[in-house]
C-alpha cells in the first residue's frame, strides 16, 4: 500500500525568507506522480506544483520548487521569498499512473510571519 | 486547470434530514469525480469515486446508503447525506480527476455541513 508522510505538523518562516517542507512516500510502483497542494484559510485546495516520477529534473513554479529524490522516496517543497499569502496548510499527495486515486499526507501548517 | 464549483458552500440542517451537495465541472466533461471529507485540522479522506453513468465506488468504511452519489451527466455529480446526524458535520470537497492537465485533480471550494 502507498503511504505519504509529512513529519512537520507546523512550520514558521519570516516573510521574504526561504522554507522547506518535507514529504516522504512509500510505494513499490515505478510510474507515479507527486503533488503539493495548498489549502489557505478559505479551505480551497490549490495545486502548487506537480512532479512526474519519470522526470529527473525537479519541477519549478515561480517561487516554488521541489527536491525530488526518487531513490530516497523524498519530495520536499521549497518556498523562496515567502509571502504572507503563503500562510496555509500544505498537503503532499501521491498518485500511481494506473489509478485516479490521490493519497494525501497529513499536512504541514505554514505560518509566514511579517 | 479545470474549474470545479460546489453548491451550497455551507448548509445547516436538523438531525434526520437529508442534504444534497452538488459538484459541477464548469469547463470540461468529467467522467470521474471524487468526494472527500475533511475534519478540522486533518487531511482529506477519500469517500468515493463518482463515475458518470455507473455506480459510485466507495472506500472501505464509508456507508453507501448514508452517502448517496449520483453522476448522471458529464458535468454534475451529487452527494446526498441521508438522515444526517451531528457526527456527519464536516467539510465535504469534490474534485475533478479527468479534466484539464492529465493526472491532476482540481478541487471545488468545498461545502461546510453542520447538523444540529
């Protein structure tokens, strides 16, 4: 069975600084996808970034980038130049290629301090 | 990505009544949609997979007769909480898993249900 683990329940960062959120997963599959979703206080789930397992290059979306270590089954999210609007719950998620089902981690609550 | 709407955004009902929540894919035809439940400060829990034109697939531990799902068209899936009780109070979120960028689910804004 696939599992996703986020070991940091809460994180805090000063505005304009950089923060890294951790995520590890467990699977025996070779073809899969990894995602980071953001859930602000409005509770709308917003896709932050996605990574295909077959791609070695780490995905980047503006201030958001990932460090994908396939052998270590690690998928961390780096937020650069943190902004107050980044304050939210962040969920790491996993999906195998053969299924639509998303498996979520328990989430990390990020607070950006002014 | 795909745009997904939900209605209502929040609902309060009396214990014993039924509540219907609608999930619409606004810009794509969604053959598969998903229903999640989220308790405060917790992660999303998949309840069921809604398939257009066929029966929904429920996750283990989710009561089929309690949470009725209908996916009669390519743009609409509904979740009906039957004979609601206070323990059904939660945040319900749907997502569209077959539109927009492949392999990516896009989520509706969610529905807050409070059963008194």
